[in-house]
C-alpha cells in the first residue's frame, strides 16, 4: 500500500504537468504547466504579479480592519478609495481591477451573440446597443465601473510589460504601492514624486 503522502505527491506532480489554460482563462487562474495566469483574459507570466492581483479575493476578519470606511465597504459590497480595498460577497479585493471584475459577470466567449460585444471582449469596450461593457470575458453593466475597470486594465498591461525590468515594480503598479528595490511609488500605474 502506498503511503498517503507519497500518493498525494505523485498526484500533485501529475496534476502539475497537465495544461489548465482553458480553465485558467475562463476563471482567472494559473496554469502550472505553462507557468502563466490570466486576469480579465490578459496573459500574465509572472506568478508574483498574478498573486498580487489576488483575482479571487480573500477573507479579512472585521477585527483586523481599522478603517471605518473599509468596515462599511465590507458590509455594503463597496470600495474604500483611501486603502484601495473593495469587498464583494464578504471577500476583499486589493485593487480596483479585481474589485470591479468581481462585480461583473463572466461570459462564455463562444456564446456572446453581439458582434460588438464579442470584439470588445478581445480587450475592452462599451456596446451602446447592449448597454454593457466587456473587459476581457467579463461583462460590466455600470458605466462608471466600466471606466474605472478600463483604466485598471491598461495599468495591468503596463505592469505586465514592466515585469521584465522588475517584478516588484509591476506588482506595485497594480496596487498603488512602492517598489522596495527601485524605490518608485506608483499611483494609477504611473510613477509619482513623493514630497521630501
């Protein structure tokens, strides 16, 4: 009889060798076989950037939240602009991109009948006929959320291109953070000068 730990290790190694790209594209996941992930249908080759995006959210217990606005956002499925944290169904999303994606509806690209919406799903765009925006394969019905999400989509593209120079900068770009190595602080995906 094979010990459970050995059996699980063998299964994990076998599972890691199988391509999961089709599921990763649809669900915003990571394919271990090809070492790439997808968020809003954007292909990402940096696991650090992918993990920073935290596309599926996570639980933050209310006792660890110090900000009143964040606590309100947690109760009302809203976003705290100061701390860049949004909540959907009790899960925390640490960027406008992932928060607004979580509020959208994932669509099967092969079942989108409208040619404008299908074209928009290749990146992003608004369809006046259907009165919806597509950001990748996610449908957004609120025009303001769509505008915010479109800007965040462009920021992610810039961050993805920045990975070759510095993965930490790329990660800082998507969360309005600071790269501890390059000492660059980002706001809306762009470097900013901080007062001395």
